[in-house]
C-alpha cells in the first residue's frame, strides 16, 4: 500500500494520460477538497490554495500541486497533498504525503482513524466549462 502513495511524476503522467493524442494538462491554482469527520459523520467542503496551510479538525493540509485534464479529454484531477496531524503536547506527525486522484480516491488514500480527506477537483483560472449547445429555433 505504501508503494501506491509514492507515485511521483511518472505515476501522475500515467494516471492523467488518456491516449495517444494528449493535450497539455491544466495547472490549478487551488484544489477543491472534501473531508469527513468519522465521529460525527459530518462532511465539509473546502478550497485550498496552492502552498497555503488550511486546517480541518486537528489536521493541517497543504496542497503542493494540482493538475487537471483539459475539458475535451476524460475527466481527471489530481493534487499533491501534505497532511500533518497536530495534537497538543506532541510533535506534528505526517499522516499523508503524495498524489490523490479525484476519480480514484482509494488508490492513494489517507489512513486516519478520525478523518478522511479526498480531492474533488482542481480550480483552474480561465478554464471554461463546456456548455451544452442550445437547440436552433425552427424557421416557419
């Protein structure tokens, strides 16, 4: 299981590759994450800007990178996360360090007795969401 966490750049390239004709992956400025407190069964959604530390319960989460496939390819988002647990009177303890994938959260999951954290999407500035074309009006 530990081998799956350290996918590195090669693992990210394989997970984000869709076929022979690939467009460049989009680089995100933030990651949309969700977290669950297993004790209360409460799910929280939050956005984490690249490089900034956010808190979820007693976890500190830092998103180091976020990548997303372009809209014309099969959807996939991946984020590199560093997660530390903070307990009073104890040193910080790293509980996760690696890539998480939106479409396969169990592939590289954080193992923690109280919290779950997973990637939902990458926020890419200027990336337009494809719109459904409107039906043309019929001429009389």
